[in-house]
C-alpha cells in the first residue's frame, strides 16, 4: 500500500474530513463508473454513489489494512449495487422510468454520432441496447464479475477479493455470464 494513502486512511479514521475527501477524490471516478456499469441508469448510479461513500465514511474506522483499500472500497460499492438492484426489482413502475431515461440517453448518443455516419450510429445504438439488455439478465454476482472483469479490467484474484469468494467461484460466474451474454447476443446481426 502506498504510504501516502495509508496516512490518508489513518487520518480519515481519526475523523479528518479533508483526508477523507482526498481519498474520495482518488477513487471517485472509478467507483462512479463501476456503479453506473452495475446499474446502467444515471439517476440510480448517482444515488448509490452517495450511499457508497456515506457507508465508507461511516465504516472507515473498521478498515484494518488486511487487504488493499480499493478492494475494500470496491466490495462496499458492489454489495451496495447488488442490494439496490434487489430493492429496486420489487418496484416495477421504476423500470418504466428507467427505459424512458435510457432511451433518451441513447437517442442523444445517436444524434451526436449520426453526423459522421447515421447507419453506423444506429447499429452502435442497437448493439449498445442489446448488450445492456443481456447484462440486465445476469444474476447480481454474474453481473458484478462481468463488469469488474470486462469493463474495469480487474484480475480474477482481485475480483475474488472484492466479492469475498474463491477464484474458482469467480471463474464460474464469469463463464456463466459469458454464456448468457453469448445467448443474449446470438441473434444480433451484423449488416
């Protein structure tokens, strides 16, 4: 662990808000991207982002330097996302809102990139929607493993540490997620 980071953590554990803010600044982009990739909804990601760093602030005194700080932080973020999705899945009216939000964001993406090649932009949008739909069909743990591996480039050993499970379990989740993704994308056609 970097000495400077360890010093920041120890000061934050003693209640230094400025040192905690420096820790947040160091990891905020990575955590925000992870949360968005797990939830695929900007508004939900913003809510969960706040919740994650509130949990970190409230429990930083429990961090014991037994693992890397980012691993501990990622574990909190992934678990918070999984719990949020479980809670949210019971509220079906929010899914309608999510579809509307995602569609609006996709249309923005389409119009921004259509200046160059409208056909390519439409194909990219279609592929993006198909991938998002396939990721939505993964179990929470499969989704976490897939996102950490393919969107964030973590090693299997790091993912195992973040999810607090064995590498074999991570490999199993990864294999199953890839199989489900392939099945979900099977009918996607390239022109």
